[in-house]
């Protein structure tokens, strides 16, 4: 009988077809936030690069959060924050300090929470290596502003109430077709679109040459919010999360009994986010049918804690009569450094 060592010795890894050739080089360092406090590493902490080499730096602003509502409605998801990417040359004297932005955690703010914080990184090279070669001391800033939160308005004041006109009355951009249409998380009043600067690439929802829309939207399916027609939300996620360009995911709210299945929107939101991974491990968090172990926007904490990764906009929330929803908190900002040693 052949031994395991003799069998393994006959395997030629160069011709087996399993020799990986496309792995990124370097070592990755990341910073984000675990709770609602912004992380300011400039308060006495300067991080230095471990050796000479190159660094690819990515910076994300915090994403917008969903808003609170206490009567029938489906809220807009938050908008993405901006994104910057830059490649520099470094040595052991090159140091960084940073402020990582937090998403809005004020879950009790009715209708809309405001805008999330930006993320900034300060890089300084005493030997002036950042752009290559040796020169005078050089410092740069790389920043990405945070995204605007999504609004949620009461849409059940009468049987014939028009949710499209409700958002239009608050100066959001809409398309209207007799009560049905699309509401975009941008307008003449709530018009914050973040920008990025300092990078070789600076991505912003306000800079969209293709005019395809880099902010979140909500498709309204019926003129009466209390009916059980499907509503669909589109969420924009900035570059660097799932590839080099921005990505859009679409999730559905309740498509049958609105009140009994009001958590369906959150379930589908999670399922669509997880499906974007090359190696998804679940559709959404494990829920019980009983014991209240499922999504419940009635509690403020549901809108306070962060349940998505960095830079992903928060869930818009869905409410029924006399049942409130605090929406979902957006992902915090983050900084990623891929260091390639010389």
C-alpha cells in the first residue's frame, strides 16, 4: 500500500491547476468603529509604516442611516458616503493619523437623522517619498465626506393619500404616475451629496457623468401606503466594497400582508447584501418565529446598533398604523491600507 508521503510526492503543484496566480500582494491594515464613537487616532497615536515600500490607501465616509416613523410608511434608505483611493511611496519614517467617521446613531430623531460623519487621513513623509524619489518633507490629506440619511414620512392620513406627493411636498426628486413612481434621496431641500478629495480616485454621488444616480431610491407601488403592494428600494454602495466601481443592490419590502410581515424588508435587505459576496455564508441573520427574536424596529436600539459593514447605507424602515420603526443605521466610515514591502 502506498504511503501518504509517496502520493503527495508525486503531485506537481505547478501543473495541478490549483496554483493561485491572482492574489493581491501586500499586507492589509484596516480601521473602523465598533460603536457610536468616532475614532480619532491623532489623539496621541501616530502609526508608522513597518518598512519601505508602496501603500494603496482607501478611505470611506460613513453611510447615511434610515429615519424613524410612527405610522404607515416606507422610508428611503440612507445615501452612500464618498470614497477616495491613493497610492503612495513610504518608508519607516512615514506616519499617519486619522479620524474615522461614525454613521448617525440618533435613532429617536423623527423622519430623518441628518448626515453621517466623514473620514479623513493625514499622511506625512519627512523624507518626501510620497510621490516617489527623495525630496523635502511632504504631507497630504485624504478625505471622504459622509452620506445623507434617508427620510421616512407618515403616508396614511387618508385612504387616498399619495406617498409620492408626500415626498414631493418635502422637495425630494420624484417621478409620479398617479400615485406610483420613484422617490430619490436627493432634492432641493435635502440635497447633501458628499465629496472626496486628496486621492488619485475621488468618488462622489455628486459627480456622476453617466447620470445614472449615485444615491438611494424607493419605488412606490401603490397610492395608499397601507395596501400590500410591493415596494422596492435601491441602495448604492461606493467603490472598494464589491469591486473597483460602485454597485447597486435592490431589496423588496413586504409583498403580501404588510402588517404581519413588516420585517420582510429588513430580511431582504440583508439577503441582498450577503448575496453580493463571492462566498456568501447566509441570507440574513437567524430569526425565531416566536420569542420576539426577529427584527423589531419598535425598539430604539434596533436603529442604534450597526448591523452592516462599513460604507453600506442603512435600511429605510417600514411602518404600519400605530407601529413605529427606527430604521437601520448605516455602516461606519473606514480606512484600508494595503502595504507592499520593497
